[in-house]
C-alpha cells in the first residue's frame, strides 16, 4: 500500500524500529545539525530522527516537530518507495521499456496489463486537501514561525533544504518539480538556488525573456515517493508527480494552490507559495555548507516573494542536512543509481552496473562495469556517459570489466589500480562540471578524467600475458565451508 503522507512514512519507519524520538529541547540553530550529522554517520546510515520539542532561532518552542534523516538508510529508502529491493523498480522500468509488440492476438493481449499500469500513473486533481487546513496570507505570513534550520556556522542564513519546488515551462506548460535549497531572507522572502543546469532555472530564463512574473510553490513534506522524485534526474518533459505515481503504483493527488495557478500535493505538510519578478535584481544567496563537505560561495539568485503559506493542522517540518559524506543524501542518490540503471542501458547497453560512492559526492567519482567487446570499448563508454544528462557533470569515470563488483569501492579500486598503466589508460577532456565544484578552473566548466581499468587487448598495444585473479578451488572452499562453524571464527563473506 502506498504511503500517502509524511506522517504515514514516519509511522512506517517507527514500525520497522528505525525511528528515534528526541524529547529534549534542541535548537534549530546549529545544534540540531550537529546531532543529525553524528547520527547519519553511524553504521548503515543511523536512525531517522523526530525532534518533538525543537526550539526556534529566537529560543522559543516550535509548534512543529522536525523530522530528519528519514531516507538515510537502505531499508528506509526501500520503505519510502514501497519495495524490498530498489533494483526491483529498475526491473519494472525494464519491463515497460520492452514494449515490442508480439505476434498474434493472444500475444498482443499480453501487453494490456503493462499498458493499463501506465494509464494509472498521471496525478489526479482534488477539490481540497489537508495541506490547506491552515492558511497564512498578508501580515500572517511569518517564516520565522517555521523551524527552518541554520545548518552550519558560516551559512548565509537559515535554509529550507528538503524541498519540492514546483514551476512550469511557460511555453509548453510542462511542470517541473526540483529539490533546490532555499535560503530564508526574512519573514516573507526567500532566495531560490537553482543551478544553471536545472529545469527550474530554465523556466526562470524563459519567463525573464517574456517579461512575466514566475509563480513558484515550495513544498515541504509530502508522500515519500514525491519527495524522492523531486531529487530524481528526470528528463525535462517527464512530470515528477507522474514518476512518483509510477513508484507508488497509485496516482499523486494534487490541489490548486491558494495564491497562484500551480498544483501542489494535496496532503503536503507545508507549502510556501510565491512568485519571482525577473525584472528585479538578483539577491545574494549563500554561503552554504554543501554536500561536497565544503562551503559553496555566495552568489546571485532570484528572490521569491511569499504570497501565502499553507499547511496541515498538525504539520511536521521535514528537512535534511548536507555536508561531509556520508549523509542522508547518499541514500537518495543510491536510489537514483539503482532506479535509473535501465535507462542508462538504453543508450549504453554494454553497461553492466555503475556506482557513485559517498566519498565522491555523486558527480566526483563514478565506477562503471561493462561487457567489453572490442578494443577501445571503455573509451566509447566514457564519452557516451559524459553525454547523458547530469552524468555529463561526472569528474572522474572509472571503467572496469563486468566481473568487478563496482558496488564495492574497495574491490573497484583494487581492480583499477592493478589494471592501469597511467600514461596509457588515463584520458582527459573538457566539459560542464557541477556548480559546486570549487576546484574547477571556471564556474561550471572544467576538466574530466576517464580511467580505462579494463583488461587490455593486443589491439590496444598490450602484448604481455594478462594474469588470472587468485581464487581457491571449489572443492577446498566447500570443505572449509563444512567445518567453518567448528573453527570458532566469525562468519566472513566469500570473495
């Protein structure tokens, strides 16, 4: 059954024993971040935390509990999307993509269940929703009454972090939902940080060209599939709420915002509605302690004028923090890695698996295993991946053979460092890089490195014998397996 609200998700987390409730008063100014940071670095990602008595930045108690690290474990990430294994979502996508029409009437009928499933995905509009049980307008609007975190000491201010920012393409009317950080500037204004590569930023550029004000809605807390989908790197023409419906196996219910024409999740916890005037000067946003583990510099971004704040009567403020990995965002990224593998294979079918380890901060390091078929195959894959959406931002790509488990960074580096001749196997190229890459030679532009760590073929200039990996014979392994329990040693995985 789909989890329809944030409260449903929190209850489900509690049910699997991964929720820790904190009744001690804790300040949203730095203190809550320090607790969440320590918890998220515990083995397996630590527990989800529910702060039942958070203190606002002025020291007064907040009426809203704060939930954090909700997605911060493999088990909770699977729970959020209603599966036992994230790879099963990729398997569903693979099945949907394999829509070759079979021969014969009976064969064609076999497609109907899959086509019927697709027809259930689009979001549905409701007349009302619990997200509008409380409405602030005009002088009632006061973002200081919401427990927005000031995360790190040198941050430019408090930040709303776990967002689903809704905007529309002004020409085509296609909705975008993105997870962009939002800096609170005062009681009624925020700064919108959307990187130049993101769809929200493109919508803003188009609205500026048309000379029109841009409506936006900032959703905080919704059903977990919608919250995750805001972070997913979907193509610009795919509605994130449609994708959330696919993940949930149930449509997302939407309701019209109270002060603009956008639609928002009907049962969201909090919705901050507003508009951007492209004719206004940009405002300073940042610095911000980012997922790289370093502060990103202050820069100029659009100001959002808040026109309404709506919420549930017993709203819970959902948030996250980023910083030196590993943290909660690693598990959101891991879900994306598993879910989008089938789509990556559409254009690069030789890819067997890929992995973005926490230490790489997503784009800084990607391990890729391939089924190598010809000389230069690794080079072909490097350039193919650098041409794939946000994979174009990958700083280092390491390409390995299909028998290497890239989900294990220790094994991947072991194979790579044994298999390369650095001068022969390392490639450099130029291209776009992450906005947050402080080491690049220019803003959002710099170099990339590809490492061909596959076995080398004679046509690639390798004339020596390639060695075999050391393994024990099967009979000896079976004999030791049979007596292992009697040896008094702890169980260890086979290599």
